[in-house]
C-alpha cells in the first residue's frame, strides 16, 4: 500500500464537505486519460497538463464524458444522485438550477476506478481543479495515491479578493500574471488594481496622454522608485489572462483625493489652474479634484468611459478615501455626479467606505477599510440594502508588518500575524453589517515599501491563504489549529513554485 500523498481534507480553503473513504483510494497508474464534455475542453487540457507534470507520464484525452480515468462532468451535481452520477443527467441539471448553488460549486469523487470532477459551470470545474491540485504532489513523483472519498464544496461569499497597488510602485504585466496564478490557486476570484494615486497614474487613457507620460514616467511612485504604466492593450490582455483563471479584474481610479499626479499632468484641473509640483512622499489627503469645475467632470467621464470599455467585469472602483482636502459638501457634490457615471457605462460602483457619506446609487458597494470597531455610515448603507466588502486594515491589510522584525511594510493598523489574519469573522466585524449584507472580503496590498514581485509575495503569502479561507469556508468549520497544519503543507508547494513566502514562526513549516 503506497503512502497517501495527502489526506482528502488537506486543502486551503477547507471545503464545505469532506467525506473520506480510505477503502477507495485511487492509485495513479500508467494508463492515464482525461475525458470531458466538449464545453469543458479547456479544463480537460489543464487537468491533463497538470497530470503530465506531476506523473511524468503521457496522458491521453478521450472523447465521451465518462470514459477516462479522470472525468470532467459539466452537469452540476445533486447530493441525492451522487451515488450514481450517470443516472439521468438532465434531472441533475434541474436540481442544480433549482438549488441555486453558486457558479463555483463543485464536487470531487475519488474511487479506485476513477477521479470525477463535477460542476454546473466551467468556473466550478476550475475551483475543483484547484482543490485536486492540492491533493496531488507539486513536483513529479513515481507513486501517487489520491485519497478516496467525496468532496462537495461551494463558497461562503461570492467576492473573495485581493488588491495590488500599482500607483505607489508599478508592477508590470509579467509580475501581475504571476500574482494571478498564485491567488487563483487559493480560489481568490477578484483582483482589485489600484491604478492611480498621488504618486503615479498607471493606465493609458485615450485623449489624456500626459496622465501616463507624466504619471507613469521616470521618478514616479513612492521615492520615485516605481515608474511604468499599462497600455490599453496590456491591460486588456491582463483582464483576459485573469478571466481565463476565473479572476475578475476590479480597476480603481481613486478620486476626488489621491490625484496629485493628475494635477501635475493637467494643471487645468487644479482650483486656480496653476501647476503643482510632483510628489513622491507617502503622505495622504493633500490633493483634490475640484467639485465646482466642469472640466473635472469632463475628465472623470472620459476616464470612467475608457476604463469601463476595457473592463468586462461588473465593477468599477472609484476610490473616495481620505479626501481630507475636499470640503464635505464638495465631496458629496462630486460623488453625486460621479457615482452614477459608473452605472451609465454599465458598471457597479465600489468605493472605500467614506462614500457612505454621499447619496449612493442602490447598487453601490462601500468597502470598509478602517480599524474602528463600528462605522455608522457603513451600517446605514447596509440597512438601506447596500452590499459591503470587508477589508478591515487590522485583519486584512497585507502591507502591515507581520511582527516587529518584518523588513517590509507599515504598522499604523498594528502588526498583522497569520493567526490574526485568520481568526476573525467578517460578519461580526461591524455592528449592523451582518452576513446578509456582505458581498465578501478583500485583502489589499499597498506598495509604499515594496520594490519587487518577491516583496509582493513576501507580504501576501501566507496571509492571503488565511483571508481566502475566511472568504470561502463556512464560519463554523474554521479553526486555527486545523488551518495552521494545512498551511504548513502549502510551504513546500510555494517553494516549488518559486514563491517568496514569509516563513512565519507561527507555522511549523514542513
Ligand atoms: C485606504 O487605505 N486609504 C483605503
């Protein structure tokens, strides 16, 4: 009997239902084949590629949904029919639709004859593949035994995100693609790109060339150390790359504050039309678009139209944070004009939770980011039916130092160790903002102290794995000791993938 590569539940995020059947282990043999419905051909190829890599053996593709040793079934699943998945697939599909399971729901069945991945959508199959990947070794092995039994799984929250700050330091397409590859394995399904701030503007906008000539040029970013920008084509390519991994890009254009570089590039957007000097320090709250100027809205509408045109996903983030130099009445005037522009171009507006001080369109989403135990504005928005994204800085900000010795990061929200990132619940973080109000959870990574992809990885991993489980796994099933043990096994996997994760002393790394 070969040693098992992994136990069935050794997965992050922990699946909803894990039913091991030790008598039903599947031993990978030499005749490996993958079968799938034509609509799941991409997933089948990804699975075949994964199997070729870890087994070092040829893997054939067979036609017909249930002919292979690995089977991909795109017909949903139903708990009552699961003993015989071939029985009446039409009925299965009905059951799937009526059950209202989210698109990411999936099941994995492992028995001595076959391994079956089932879902009602390719998105669910992709989630299943991420789970299966963690049950396989990361590096080629001669003997591989998959644990027998059944997993049924679906996410707690639809939105499980992270954010990369491209403004304080620019990270190029190759770095962003690598980050997308890493987060998708944890079932993180949204990547928020903070594209603009006082120190840099990182996305080309038609008709406003100086935004990126000036805002992406040499000397931009904090300490002038992070120049660069995405062309429209590069951005579109990234959106497509992310979409192929079921990651939705959420672009952010931060306003009315955090706009110094805009006013350097286009002085007509300042209050008196006079040029302002560029700044590369990390101060906040000193710049503002001018609510009483029509030029402001012509600019903003051009930008929102362009970004919306390039972004197939449903969300557009308009920032709205720390507008300390915008008088409160001007802030409300500005947002009253700007928030509806997202809807005009087909997007749902997200804003940092300060936007709750303005009149919100019904679909607008405040994102809570502070450390206070309560927030009246967000509670009021939730009571009015708004969905909320939870990103409390003292639990989710990946730019906080892990401990006093962390070489990178800030500490204004306190130190953020792995257990602290794990051991909290989004549904009781703010009074008046319960489970039913939450769209989900996001872990932002600001880049004032970061200079490379290795720095990004060091801050994101392992804490993003904690947030991924907070967002996916039912609250009652989450337990730090279990997570800590499963996380230890992710270390060698990250090492094999070349990910510069932080070897936190909180974890007994394997
Ligand atoms: C923020 O951290 N200013 C959203």
